[in-house]
C-alpha cells in the first residue's frame, strides 16, 4: 500500500524529523524506537510499511531541508550520522514541498491546496494520502455562524476569510478525498460543517494535540491514583519549552488553547478537577527540548497528606516524529478498511482525543490494539 503523507508545516522541526527519520529507518540506519506500530502487539499486514510512506507538504517557510537538517543536527535533535547518511535524499524530499497557495477567497485557496495534494497523489502513483497537521498552534477562532453548516460555510468562504488555517487545511484535505490528522491543539476538523464534509466524502479523521510529554505521564499516573483510591488535592505543572513551538506558545491566545488540552486528562480520569494548572513558559536557550516539572499532593488512609514530584526532560521533535509515522500508517489502514468519521481508537496518541473515550494510557492502549486487530480482520 503506497501511502502519501502530506505534512502541513512540512519544513518545521517535527515534519523534517519525521521525514529524515523514515528515510533513515528505510535504509536500516536506526532502530524504530518510539514507533509503537513496530511493537509485536500492533504488527498487522493491514498497515502500510514504513518504507511505503512517501512525503510531501505545504509550509509558509522557505528554509531548505538541507539547512533545516543542519540546524536540527546542531541542536542535538537529529544524530549526525544518520542525518549525513540520508543527505542525498533531501533533494527528492524537497521537490514534493510546496508554498502555501494564496487566492482572492478562502474557497479558492482551499481548491488550490487540494489541487497540490491531488497532483502529489497522481504524480507519485499513491493509493491514498493522509494529511497531517504539524504546524504551529493557533488561537481558538471567534465563533462564526458559518461553522455550523457546510452550505453556509461554502457560501461564507466565497466572500470572506472565516476559517482558521488548520480548519482550512482540513477542508482542503476532505475536498481532495484525504483523511486528516491534527497533531496540534488547533481547531482543525472540529467544526460541525467540516464534520459534515468528512461524512459527505466518507473519510476518517483523528486528533487532537499529540501526547508526547507531561500529559503522557499524567495519563499513566492519574489512573494509578484513581485505582488506589487516593485523593489528589493538587496537580500543578510547569512546562519550559524552546524552539518554534515554544516561541509560538509565548502568544497568550495560542498558549490558552494548549493549556486547555493538557488539563482534560485529570478530570476525565479522576472524576474531579484537582487544584492547580499547567503553566507554559518559553525558554529560548533549550531549543527543541522541553522540561516539565509537576507537583502532586494527595491524601491517603485517615487523611494522611503526601506528595509526589516528577521531572520530564524530552526532545519534542524526537518524541513526536515516530507518532506521526504511526498515525499515518494507522489512518491509512483505517481509510483502506472503509472507516469513516472520528477515529476514537487513536486516543492513545492525543492529549485531547476525539469522542467519549478513556483517558488512562493503559485503557487507550487496549482500544488501540483491538482497533488494529479489527483492521487485520477486514
């Protein structure tokens, strides 16, 4: 199953790490660490192989892949040896990257984006293309009446810019007949009009906000407190981020969208919201790395008060890139199996997953494994 992966934000750190990583894995230069679809429990002939993924994408940036890889190696995100070994493949990857089209109306811009994706599919002889949004987090949009109806949305897009960028890409992806995955906390396909468009086109979609750090740990620890009947009184965290993601989250509106998705796991898992919040701060000097420090206070037998702290140091792009490859493979297989609508079984990957789903990581893993087994039975 030759599968295209069309990345929104294709010259960013996560996208480039994904493309270079897949190329290195294909050449046998590294182990597929971090790729959960390479675990025996998720092995399935229904999934396209890592070597069958073909990449393309849009970006507003024009930085060359050669320069971006050079930057990522200097920052310690990409190891120098595999990056050097795939340097001769960068031109081929770069030929499939496109600037974001511009037009007089959003309806025409969406048509041009969809045309780029369709050209990619035809040019490379792909069976299907999965569109994955890994661009910068955007603020929540101001509600608009056109969001509620596909007909109203199409009419509004013909005369004004009503959609935030992530939703415009979702519209274009569905118009091109492609599944859509939102790895960011941006609005993406979460509008009634776009859900209607996905249904009309018979397409699956997944999201939101990849779970790669503090929230990943929360989804493991929160079920532990619940299962041991320990009362969590406070859960407060501080997240220090550098790189482009951190710089973008210095904007209060974008930070608010991110913070909201990070807290959902506690209320959903514990059944109540402990005191505390998740603070995000941009620290330029740590580059693409991030540090999360969390303080948890809790009560046990006879009300005895206790506390726990943890610190997570991670490389954002190296944690996210293998999940992008996993999501592309799983979503492509779901599309091939005729699945439509929200892929709630992919909650394992997200901070703010679609649908009424469990938020504990173990329960999410069980649903994911069952989902893959179901794809194999089709």
